[in-house]
């Protein structure tokens, strides 16, 4: 029997392919891979440092200190100017003052604080300091000198600028008694605070109280006033008025010869009877108000200095009530 040549050739090719395939290993099925566990990215704290952190932070750029200083509970003291002398340089965190905002546009907030430096004399130089977080810890990123015996009336962050309304010495003012009202502003740029041109807005007078209501916070530097009953003060024409804790009061106010000097006349009041505690607050406030001799501002608070019956001078501190 004759075989077709084409068929033989086809069979030969088929047998060769079969033999070649038989000699090759069969591909293995892929083994499922377990996805690697990825640790979540650590949370970055983008909030501004709090007051307790700021009162124990390190600051640079304070001229009264030769190098960087680290506050301890809000205060730093240097070595005495002379061996055994009591006088020494010091830097103090001012009245728990703190603003917070993103000043450099990086999405994290910075804190703005006030420092007061004393070189052993009667003057006191104010500084503006900005503190951010560096590696999770507070880090001073800029410090600027405000000036000697400059009073801060109000402070705010506007956009990315720090804006202060201050009372500072005018051309003919004595160092003790600044009287020019000036608005000043700083921008954080290139790791430094750069000040814009200041703008003078007037002179210190009773009108500096206009448009605001003030709430008593402290009877003296280290003595808080009660939250209730609330004692308030505002300017009503040429007199001071508000609530003395129980009754409403009013008292004529007369400016003195130097900026901020003030005399308060006898106060009048309504005649409601309240609790014994409220009447005690009212009696004390009206007594201290009658002894007021000076109007000043400290870290945004209104400070009314008064003479005590035994002679020393005390200071009542008021917070500005936020606009409603």
C-alpha cells in the first residue's frame, strides 16, 4: 500500500512537535502573594504650641541675653552683673499671651508670644516671638524687638501678618510715659520677622476705651477677680460706667497732664440689694476705682493703676469683651 508523501510529512512534523513538547516542563500556576503590611504614616501635629510648652521653650534674638535662653515656667534669669550683686538680666513670658495662626503658609500653625526683658534698670523691653513645631517640639522661628516700655493695646493675626496696636513714646514723650497710638505689623519670611512701616493713629486718651466693654479679671497682678458677679467697665462720654457686681455705676473721669494719667470722681450707683458676696465685690471695686491714677495696656489687657489706702499702688486688669 502506498502512503501519501504529504501525509507522511505531516505525521513526521506532528511527531517532532509532540516529542519537543514532551521534553518541556509544564508551566506552574502562580502562587498567590500575601500583600505586605504597610505601617500608617505618623500623625504630624500641626497645632501651635500651647502656653505650658511656650513657657518652657528656648528663644533667640533677645538682646538682653548674650545667647539663646530657655524659660523655666515662664522666666529666665542670667548671671548677676557683678559677683554677689542682686541685679541680673531677666526675661519673662508676658501674661500667658498667645496668638495662633499659619504665618508661613505651610499648613501648620505657629504661636505668637510676648516676652519682656529687663537689663537691670527701670526700663523693660518687649519682644515678639514666633514658635512653631520642629520635630514635634516647640522651636523659635523668629523674634523681633518691639521696644522699651511699649504697651500692647490689641493684637491679632490678619492674613499671615501679626498686627499690634501699641502705645509707644512719641517725639516729646518722657520714657516713663509713652503717648503715641501706633499700629505695627510683622511678616514671617525667610525664617525672620520683618516689620512693615508703622502707622501712627493718635494719642493716648480716654477715647482708647471707646467702642469696647471691659470685664474685670484681676484685682491685682496675682489676685484673680471672681467670675461671678461680673464687673464691667466702658466709656460713656466723659465718664466710666458699667456693673459693679450688683448695681450699675457711673463715675466722671478726668485726664491728667501726662499720657494715661487719670482722675476718677465719686461714683454714683443704683441701690439694689444683692447677696453679701456680691456686695463685697461691689464695695471693693468702687473703692479701688476711686483711687485710679493711671490708664495703661498690658498684653491686650486694660490696666488701671490705683493707690491703696495704705499707700502702695495696685493694678486692676480687664479683658476686652469679644464683639458679639
